[in-house]
């Protein structure tokens, strides 16, 4: 089903998300450096200035971790990160994946909140590090675009067998005990939805307009399930859009946040996620008990996330191998 969480925390320096860092910019740079190209990725350049900006950020992160990496080695790692980022953004552009300003605003508000800062305080912290708020917004846009690409690309690629779940449960008793202890504090939600996907022929405005028209029909008495069967682009359409009972963390954050604001029976306005636009209806809620089904579902999700991480890393290496990448060693090594 499309709304199930697909995004994975990519490991290693190459995949560290800028959403967890405040972007840092290098000091003054000469005019010559502004035009020096250190790499070309499918005809798109990476300049020495851009590389230096990423290097500043990487050095700060490495210092925080107490790790020592020779500068030449770190530069190579950072450049590879930049190449992979550019490749992913190119694929996202071809697929018509975008991030609207409202989603960026919400992400920035969340960053400020998680750091116990007001928005003004965040802007001041950015300014103190030499970065404008607009530059920070564009970095967030890039990171969110890549996250949406990851969700879209990995959808439906990974399966977990019952035998794999059995093996996990048998060999991880500590994890299962923790699940049982935490279950009493969790609320499950029975939810259904209608999905309108966006692509190169259906933009955000068209998808949103479609759902607004469907919502009006539902409010006027047309059956939600029948409209979902006829109109939803999700695999749950044949069930009237019914996703069953879901737990916190089962869906992508945008879907979960909108769902949590709804009272039972209430229908959302159109909600944007990496998969498109949704109409969401909460049917009922109940406290979670650590049943056998819940334990198995939890184990299945852990295994699925591990497999998805492996699959996405393999996909990244594939697009890297297929791309035209020219690293200009003379420019890279110039001081």
C-alpha cells in the first residue's frame, strides 16, 4: 500500500541527512574557485566552491563523532556524496517529484521544534554560521526531494516471508520483551484513504482538485468505499481504500500527522505525501495490545526496513554505474 513508510535512515557519511544538521557555508572564495569544476555528473557540474561548502559541514560532523579522517580521503567521500545526491535529484526531476513550499515550511518548523528553538532563533543560528535562510530552505528541499524519490523507488520492491519473521522472533527475545512493555502506551487507528498519484501528466493541482471533488461527493452522501474502488491509485482500492488497523510509525509522517488530527468519522482535506495526494478517513481507534499479530507485524516491518536499506543502496550503486561521471583530478587536487 502506498502510504506505508518506505523511507529508511541511510547509513554512513555518504547518506547523512542535512535535515539533522544545520548547513554550514565556507568562508570567502576567490573568483577563480567559483568557476573551477571538480566533477561533471551527466553534464551537470560540481564546483570547488560547492565541494568546499560540503567539506566544512563534513569536518564539523566528523569532529563531533571524534573520528579522524585524512583530509584527502574525506574530500573523496564528500565528493562521492555530492555525486550521488546530484544523481538522485536528476532521477527525481525526470519522475516529476517535487516538494512544495508548504511541506518545506512544516519541515523547518519541525527542525526548530526538535532543537527547542523558535523559527527566529533558528534563523539567527543559521546567520551566525554564514548561511541565509533561503539557502537553508533549498537544502531542505533537496533532502526532501531525495526522501520522496526513495519512497517512490522502493515501493513494492521488498517482501518478507513468514519464515523470516519466525526466525527473527526466535532469535531476538529482548526486542520482543521491549515491544510488549511498550504496547500499552500505543493507540491503533483504523483508517481508509483515496490516493491520487502525481506524475508527469498529473500535477499537484490536478490531483488535489480531483480529491476535493471526491470529498464533496462523500460529504453529500456518496459512499467513501465505492469512490475509493473507482478512483484510488493505491493497492488498497479494491478494499474501498481500507488500510486496516495501523500503528504509529506505519505510515509516512505526512499521512500520520494528518490522520492523528482527525476524529473518528472525519474526512481530511487533501493531504500531500511522497506518493501523491490523499483523502483520509479515520474509522475508529483502540489501545494496542501486544498480540501475536502485533509482534509478527513489528518484526516484519523491521526486516522490511533492513531489506529496503540494502535495496536502495544497491539501486544507488546501479544509477552511479550507469551515469556519466567525470572527476577532474587536477581541479580536485588544486589548492
